[in-house]
C-alpha cells in the first residue's frame, strides 16, 4: 500500500514520491516549517459556519512503531495522549482505537487487545491523524498562536488486570486549623475481571511527611509516616460500568498547611492488595493540606484573606511554540517568585501536567481555566454564542469535567474557571452546577456575562477602572470578593496606573488583588532575509487574517528577559511595605503566614549624588500582618542626616533573604524603598542670579552653551548627552 490515505495500515509503504519527514513528538508542526503559524485575538482564522470547518484542513499523519516489553505479559496496556491540537484519530496495527478533541486535555485508550503478544517480537504500528481544525476549534478562540500537532507527551502505560484508575484527595480543617480530616476517594477499574473477585481486594492509603517543602530529593519515607487512612465503615462501594468506588479517611493533628508562603507538601500513597496482602498496584502523588473558603467579601486561604499578586500566563516558547520545556516552566516560576508574584491564572486552558506539580512545589496560587473561549462569536450577527445553544452543552461540559478530574489533587489550584470571554448562558450554569457538586473545596471564577453572574463565586472583572472596582467593593449588596482576572495591560511601555490599583487594593476591604495581562510576549523567533533574528508576530508568516503585534503583551520578552515594568510590579507586589510618615519609618510585614525572621534589613543614606552612610537595620522578627516603627531621632542615620550639608537627602531601605530558597540565592532583594527625607528646618535654596545672557552655538553634532568664562557645557545634539562640562576653564566632565 502506497496511498497516503492508507498510512495507518500495517502494510503501508513509504514511496519516494511522498513528502515524508521525521518530526519530533511532542512538537507543533508549524515550528518545523510545515504550514504556518496564525495569530488572531478575536477573529476566527477561518470562515465562521459552526459547527463546520474549512474543507481545506491542514492535516498531519504520524506513524511510529513500538514494542511491548515481555514483563508486561498478562497486563493491560493503555495509550495516553497528554494533548493534541486540535483533533485526532488513532490506530494501532491498522485497527481504529478512537477519536478525541480538546487541544489541552488528555485522551486515553485501552489498546491491550490490539497489540501483538509480548512474546511475539512483532513491531506494533501506531498511526495518528491530526486535523488542524475541528468543531472543537470554535471553543478555542483564545488570544494566542494557532499551532497544531501532538504538542505534549504520548505515553504507553502498563496496568494490572484490576487497577486504581482514579483518586481524589480532600481535606477539611477544624476552626483552629489544628486538626485535618483527610478523605481519599478511590476508584478501581475491574472491567477485565470477575466482579466477584473485587471484594477480596483491599485498599490502603498512607500519608507521609516530606520534611517541609518538597524539594524533589529522595528521603526515608518509612520514618515519616503521618497517618494510615482506613476504609470508612459507612462507606458503600459505588458500582458503575465496571468501576468500583471507595472512600478512605483519617485525621492529622497539627498538619503542616500548604500556602504560597509555606508550600508544605505530603506524599500520598494508595495501595491495592490481593487477599494475601500482596501489592497489586500503587499510585502516589504530592498533596497539600489547605482550606479555601469564601467569607463576607473575602476569599480565605487557611483562614486568611490572602492577596492575589498575579499574572496571566499562556504556554509559550519562542522556538518550540506551544510545546512545553520543563526548564522554561521553572524559569517562569523562578522569575515570578523573585519578583513577588504569588499567583498565576492559566490563560486560557489547562496547562501541562508538570506545571501544576511545579506550582505546588514553588508555592503559586493557581486559577485553573477550562479550554473554552468563543470570543469570535461577538462579531457574528448570524450565530449565537455556544453557551446559548443546547447542542454545544455536552462539548463545553466535557472540557470542564476533564480539567477538574485531571487536576483535582493539586494544592496550588485554589479556584476553578469556566473559561474566558464566552458570553454567558445556560451552559455555564450547567458547568458551574457540576463543578460545585464535584468539588466543594474550591470557589468558581467566570468573567463572562459581566463578572457578577450566579455562576461565579468571585467578582472577577477585566480592565475595570479603579473607581469602578471601589464602587463594587463598597456595594453592601455584593457579598463576594473582587479579584481582577485581567488588568494593567502590559503591551509595549505600559502597565501604567498600576500603582493606583494597588493604592485601592491595599486600602479597601473586599478588593483582593488581580492578574496582570500578561506574563510573556508571544513572539516567535524568526530569521530575516539578511540572517538577523527577530521576534515575529501576526502577519510575519503570511498568516491572514492576523492581529499584528497584539500578541506582545507580556512583562517579560519571549526569551524571559524582563521588561522595565517588572521593577514596578515587584515593588508594588512586595510583601514588606516601607513608608515614612510624621518622622516615623513604618515597616509592615504584609505576609499572612511568614515572619521576617529569615530577612536582613539594611539602610543607605545618600544626598546630592554622594553616599553619606550605610549599615544594618535592627528590626525585630515581625509576625505576619504586624508593623514596626522607627523614629527618625532614634535611627542610625539621624546624625548623618541632621548634620550633613546636602540639600536633598534620600534614605534607601533594602530587605534581603538571609538564606537560599528554591527560587533565589541568599542576598536576593525581596523588598526595597527609597524615601526622600524631609528638608531640615530653616533651609532656603540658594539662588544664583545671572546678570548677562547665555551664549549658544552649534558646532557639528554638538551644541555649546556658555556663560562668559564661568562655565561651558557641550551637548551632543543626536544623543542628547552631555559630552563635556567646564567650570572656570577647568573640566568637570570630559
């Protein structure tokens, strides 16, 4: 067989006339020169005619071989795709095994019966046909690059005949946060086994202490047993389609709670044993114990109204597009933590599974967002938004269900989001209803429909003016907290007025922070005709339609070099606030769980361009949400300031880490402030009167300005810099 349409058959042969290439998986095929990237913000890149897509639909046909290890004999084999954009069919040895769509969630198929026996030494052929466009593309109109292919990992998984197919770790804390009730729902897949055999099995779950924040290093778990979870006596197994559900429970006293400031993690191990106590299978993951609830105008994490100092983050790499590199994820998290960012909104889809594991470890609060955006329907006069159409309900609900079920055990996720910019309607009500029924431990976020619908537990506007968020916060009829899902649009030399937002947030009950739009400029590395490289945006690949450079909205460049605006973001987000009022220096620890014991404070006095003095600043260990005052008269810089002849004097305070952390070395500046000290009493500026006019002349590219023989300044008229400066014919600068 040499017809490309028959590529999935075992006997298919590649002819010399075919354009066949080796392509890495995972990857986007556009990043390898096939087809072209398309960037649009709102407009669909094809003619709208839902649910139909263009007949001319770029398609990638993948083919590879694999072998089944002999050790897998008698076991079940699962084929797992972490994500494929946008839809695909798959075959094993020429047999169709399934179809899936949703470009950001996994698809899994059992292929046991389609693989050659382990002892046959025969090659198994996996064939996958990926379509660029599908009806699911109408639900994926996010503001980013349209890129296609198998862009996350493909896994072959071996399981016993009966195995643990799912588990859900839940915690409930008492009012004092000193006792945690642990509950683990466990689901068993017994489709290939007699149901009578299931009752002879036993399920165990154990929680182990990781000795503080998880650092990825091995440890002696046998010495760290925290609690053994037992099958609840009143628990009745659920039976549905060959799946059996059980609930295990236990208690922990004085648990180490997870938060952004203290990302404490435990290791959960779930065991499935036979009647003789032999382990059939085990599953494990890192879990955190924490509590997220809503109170009057507040979202509380472990009882505290934490402030969201966040950014929105698209998955983006300038060389590999939507393919995820762990080094890039870690780079993002390190930069975020170094610049006092404590939260991230996954805009606008579930991200790579490793991202959540890293957020658990590094301590980032996460909004996990469903892969739903239908922004382009706003421009249509012929079609209603999918949320208003019953025939879209199943597809929309499937995306929310898939996200929650995949990610539910991650402590970092404190909020579920129903998607982005998809209007509002009955389908959103259905989605929010399902999420609330499945997971009562997290609130729901959804901005569409005006950010105050019954489907959202948080008022979450985007780009709302400061006076308007103040109005909502002071509205006695609104009981929900307000967290801006997008604000301070960072395109170009922007983030303007962000200080006004934080003046409001820091001083208004009911305002709890927000997420900057957005983290990274979505430029793709491209080579120009002269060999120079540049960041390409919409239209640079001949893509039509396109939205030009509107994809460059980040506070860091595509290579993660920071923009100047990051310095202001870091300052406004810093957890130690420093100010001077009425000759009193105020140092405020705005952490909710962390003291200042691991911080060093220092001061520097400088005036008229000269350093006057510096030294350590003795600040006692401040409890969370506490303040320390230092009077000017008792400060170590008072004598220098009061006796110096400088007319303008500044005080700089730096707060540094004493010890190395996961995201910064010791000595990293966590917070800082520069304060203009008040003028000393009786100071009168000295004014020099000039009795005659200045002389100015142009000499080449310079302008020379002089006052007789008193002084002369030479200014570079191209650069605007001072090239030389003379006073009484002597060079002050040259």
